């Protein structure tokens, strides 16, 4: 077992720093104009309410989802059929919710870019197809849904356009989800489908409203965005809950680690941006399409604007007291939508290029001035990074690169820090950090 004395490391982290020029190319390839054109097209379907017209080619959710599938098919044609596109659907009935006005199929548009080495490991970017007005059950009145959520859907299509030019070891899924406004039906359907198919999901990046920079709080901000994540998995066992009382991990679940990964990656490649980690599953009392995946034990987060304008969400188009209500095209800031699309694209790419995470990370060192860590060897990993942070820090602030599968950090009191381990590939891309899940005896 290798050891290192590192009394100075509390103040100076030792890191294996490596960046990938392809990530900068991805950022530069995201097109504001293409996102703008796609948002415009989506708003011109009039309404995309889950229960709106499915027959018309110009109005309603049916026309919208067929157009989205055609866009994914065009992208696939341009990359020699590198993307497989299909519909995934589930029937929802009036008995399921008071927000369901009539029985209907909730249809998702799924586009899979298969990985070369781990085709059954997936990182997912989602946007919502559906929209609503003041009355979510009114499926005939106009509901253009420009920011909520044509922005997220357009960003997902644009990410597919950009990333289809590359090959990845892991698979990437770009998906348009339906039924969000009536109860997260689309996400629930796809999460169940993923479970049944045995998908190994690295993480879900749910994008819901990524185009507004002027908040009702009076703040104008085109650099900040929020990353919502739950602290621990919803399906954790009683044994896991009891272990946390003694070993920590109250804010170290798989979704929180995914949020930290995105935060760190953005700070590395897009330092002008201000990613805000929000320690909540979602906005206060509200929900998003990552939640159904969380419910089944998958890692998932929500990416969205930092400052919302509620006069432009869930509103009939109208003017009252000089205020224009309604989620319309002119309110979307496409430069900002481009930035958040790039945030997604670089994280999809980084995760898809990275080796799998360790499955087992052991830790020991009780009543010793050291921290011992041991983990399973991961195929495709050049090395590993041991991360640690103060117990009150939101981010992994210190790291040590090693090429063994066990390591002892001498001179550190294990009680005062939290630890984790990530894999590092030959290309420098890292997996999501894994918090210790076994105690070394």
C-alpha cells in the first residue's frame, strides 16, 4: 500500500490537471441562431399542451413531436445514422389525475447516440415538449411556451447537432419529454422504460427554462444558472440511512455528486459562468422531469435560469396594468440559451468520454491520523483521483491523482473531511466522484 505524508496539502491541493481542446470546440460550435430558429418553430405550433391536437400538421403537440423527431432524424442522416430515434409512449387516463382532462398517449421523442465501448451506459439530456397557459387543462387556447420549455427542447436538439460530430465510449440520449405540466408523466414513463431495459444511467440533465435573464426580482443576469439536486437517493435503504448517522454523506448522494461534477466542469471550461448549486430537489414546492428518475434511484439534476419571470410562465397572453403576460418568443434571450446549451453539451461529452466510476469505495482510518481508501479497479481508467473537502464545503476542493487502487493519506484527521474517488481516462476525462460506500475493517 502506498502512503504519502501531506501535512501541507490542507492548504495546497495536488491535482492531475488536464483539459481537452475538443471541449472548447464544442462550446464554440453551439449556435445561437439555430436555437433561436428552433424556439421560433416550436412556438408557432400555437399550443403544445399534452392534450392538444395530435392530427394537425401545423398546430398542437402531435405536430410538435413529429417535427422534433424529424430534426433528430436529419441530424442522424448527417452523421451516417449515428443516432437512433424512436417514440416511447404511455397511456394516461382521467383517473390518474384531476389535471388530465381526457385519456391520451403521452409520447416522448428519444434519440440515442450509441457509445463505442459502453453502449448500455447512458448520459441523458432532456427538454420538455409540452406547454401550458394559465389553465393547464385548457388544451385549445394558445400556449407558445417559448422559454417554458421550447428553450430546453431547442437546447437539446442543438446539443445533438453538435455532439453527433464526435464518437463517445458511453451512449448519449437526447430526449423530448411530454406531460410535464400535468404530473411529470413523460419522465415517469421513460424512467420506468429505462429500468425495464436495464439501462445503466450515468446521469440525467433535465433542462427546464434556460432562456430568461431578467427576473421579477429586478436582477438582470446572463451568466448565472441553477443546478438543483437532491441530497441522497429517494430509494435509499434503512441500512444506508443508519450508516449516514455515523459516517456522513447527508449531502453526498449520486445526484449531488452529479451536480458537483457539472459545477467543476463549468468552472474549468467556462469560467465566465456562475453555476449555482441549489440544495433542493427542485424549486420550492414544484417539480421537474428529473424527479421521476430520482424516484427510481437514478442520478438526475435540473439545469435552469437563475432568475425567473413569473409573468411569463403559465400565463394567458394578455396585457394588464402595462405588464405583458405570456411565455412568448420575444422574451427569450438566445445568447444565454446558447451558453446553457454549451454547459449541457460539455458535460454530456465529458461524461460520455469518461471511464465508469468505481462501484465500491472503502474508507478506513478511525482513531488514526490518516485516511485509507480502497476501490475496485476500473477497466479503461488510466488512474484515479482521490478527492476531499471540508465537511461544510459544497465542492470537492482538494485532490490527489494516483494510479493504484488503494491509497493512504497520512497526516489528516479523517473526522474533519469528506472523501471520494473518481476514475480518470487516458484522455483526462473523469467520472463522477463516488462517496465511500463501504467501511474498511
